[in-house]
């Protein structure tokens, strides 16, 4: 079976994506994941995923946002690949799609935040032409 890029719409398709997202966001459970994705769609959040042999080895959550600093951008919230599928080009294929999609939507750029410890992800981002331009700071509330 060939690889297929798709945008999950149904609950069943979101369930297929859940294991990949759970890898990146271990605090999630399937029910909350589906509910939150459906809520975030009101904020332009969407998912692009690759399906291969009935499994989603890699997926990305993204949205469009406009900033005074950067203009309109495609912002990647999540880019994840199941451990056993890493190094096989899935995330690279998704990044290529996201970059081209941002261009077709007349974005000024593509942005994402990444954990400082995700060195293999940083290699991919730099290879795709992204630059490390800032530090992301946060204050967590209980």
C-alpha cells in the first residue's frame, strides 16, 4: 500500500492519528485529544498526516496566525513521528507539504517552537531552511 497524505476529518481518522500525537504529547488521552482538536478547528487548527499500511506514522498540527512581528504565518503546533518510523522521511515529507501549503496561502513565513532537547528535529528544521531566531519563554499556571 502506498503512502497517503491526508487531512483527518472524522473521529475515526483522528483516532488513527492519536498514537503519533501521544508520542509527542504524552499527557493526552484519546477522548481529550479528539475533543481538543475539534475545538481548536475554530482557531484554524488543522492536521496533515501520512497514512501508510493503515497506520499514521507521522502527523503535524498547524494553524494560521497573524503577528505584528511576522505578518501572516503558518504556525506548526505539533510535528510528530512514531519512534519506529523515525529517519524514514515521513516528517520531512510533511515539512515539505507545510512549506508549500504556506506559500499557496500567501503566508510571509512558517514558524514553530521546538523543545531545546529535540536535536534530531532541529537537524530536520535546519535542513529545510528554518533558522533559530529566538528563545520561547513561558510561564505555566496550575
